[in-house]
């Protein structure tokens, strides 16, 4: 691949750079540069409000959801223009974290399976940041086996009645809408009895309980459904075809997360260039440089793998299982780097130097958040299975429940 800009791409880059320079919330730049993984905290204000303001400004300027069709709030840009924008937006992209799930996962699913009426109603406000979406998939009992979910949807005239529970739902507490995967037929094999819907998160019958995390944040939630009524016209795909619909969401999820997940490498490199180990700067240590070289190569590989996926999208292909590679590698790298940074500092974790206190705190926050990155969007084990079976063509794992009706699968709890 040739990564040099063509004259047309150079013109687009200059235009994007000029617009960002004129419109970006520069007063937040310093805080955003120090923000850790996930939705950043802003001492100077509400990050969700700041994110919505930046997203609305991008939409008004024609820079929101660049690759989406114009009628849905995008620009109809090429994949390479999308890459150029991401490069130029830089640190301000952290303000868009509340919209990652909606724009990267729910939006593509709606485009593929919703009616045109619903697309025109919901996609433009999603692109502009006026409405936030979440993804209601994981359940306490099913764990990593998404197809083992128990949330039931039963037909009642022109509506479906939903009862059950979801867990680890990012952003549910501030979301306006969400996509919901349910079980509509327990008498068939577990992958065949699922149906997908989109729902209004303010509907009666929905209870949201934030989960307190080890890092002090509450970005994940439990969501309970008690006789939630969903109109049938909010069904995505055919009844019983929810697994097929969910694969569209999951492939886009792994592309979005894997392509955009920070690894912490630039922050670690900055730390090593300034941190005095007592025997000189960390960067002068051959062992440290060796570790940095490994992570530099890995980070570069992640970036170009993401570009390869975007190139495939430009040819009309849908995101494939190979996108599991990016998420798998980025998640483990983030955790490795955070642990190395704290080990490097040793007892200097009790710091007096204000210039290093913020760096130390950033890696501590990164380490406490990093286990979640290896679970959300597919656990490491699930991703390795996908890569082994669907990318490398290795034999599939043996499954005792293959072809067995869901209601006949033995469980310890009923």
C-alpha cells in the first residue's frame, strides 16, 4: 500500500486540518492529552456535554460520520478520507467516545436491517450527537457465550413483550436508544432462536443500575426488562435471524474497538524519555528500549491492519473475522504497557514531582481499566477461537450442545 497522500487527499487533509484548527475546543486539549483509556474525565466540565457539543459542531461543518451516506447525516467520504480525518482529529477524538458504540456498531446495523423510515429518523441524530445509543447483548449467565442468552421476547399482537437482564452495557445510563438481542424461540438450537430489536431506553419497563468499577468509574451497567413492550416495526431482521443480525454488529464492533483502541504506547514513550530511574533516563536503558521497540512494531501493525480493513470496506466488503486480531492485540498490549509503566517507576509511585504525578496516575487508571478491554467486545478466548476457525481455517472446537434445542441444554440454574 502507498501511504503518501495523492494531490486530492492532500487537499482534503489541509481542509480538515484548517477546520479543526479553527473549531476544536482547544481549552480542553491539555486535559484530553492526560486522559486515560475510555471516556475521559474533565475537571472543567461534563464530558458528555462537551462530547455532544463537539459532535454537533462536526456535523454542522460536514465532518461527522464521514463515511455515512449524506442522507443519514454523513458526508459520503472515501475510506482513506476517513483515515485522514482520524489522523488530524487526534486528541479531540476522545470527546467522541460516548458515540463510539452508536456510530460504530448500532448505526451500521440499523443501515443494514432497519426500514428506511427508521433510518431517516434515527441515523441523522446519531451522527450529530443529539442521541446516544448503547448495545444490549451480554448477560450474567451466558458469559462469553452470547448465543446462550435468556432474555425472552414473546409476541403479543403487534408488539413483543420482553423480560430479562443484560449486564456490562456501556453507557446505558445516558443512552437514548439501544439495540437489543433476545430469545424468541427456546425450542430450536440456541443460535436459531434469537431476534434483534432496537428500543427507546426511556421506555416503561427498563431499569438501569450502574456498576461501580475498580477504577472508580461507573461506565458499565446492569439493565433489567420487566414487561417491556416493543412495536414489531422495531425488529431488525427476520424473526429467528437475530444471530445473523448480531454478526453485523459484532464485526463492526471489533473493527471500531480494534481500530480505535489506544495501547498507551505514545504515553509510555513520553514517560521513558523523561523518567529518571536513578541510573539515567529510562530511555537510555537497552532493556527498556527493547520493550519499547516491541510495542512500537505491534502498534504500527495494529494501525496498518486497521487500514487494510478500511480498504476492504471501500470495495464494498463487510467487516470480517480478521478484525478480531486488532481488538485482541490492542487489549493485551494496553494491559502490558500499563503494568510495565508502573513496574518501571517502582517506589516512585509515591511521587513529589508534579510533572510525574499525572503520568503515574494515568497508567494506574489505565491498568485498572485494562481488564475490561480484554472482556468487552469478545473475550481473548472467544477472539482466538474466531481467528483460529474463521481466519486460519483450523478445526472448530467440539461443542456438546451443537444442534441441541436451547431449552434442552443442561444448566445449573433454571
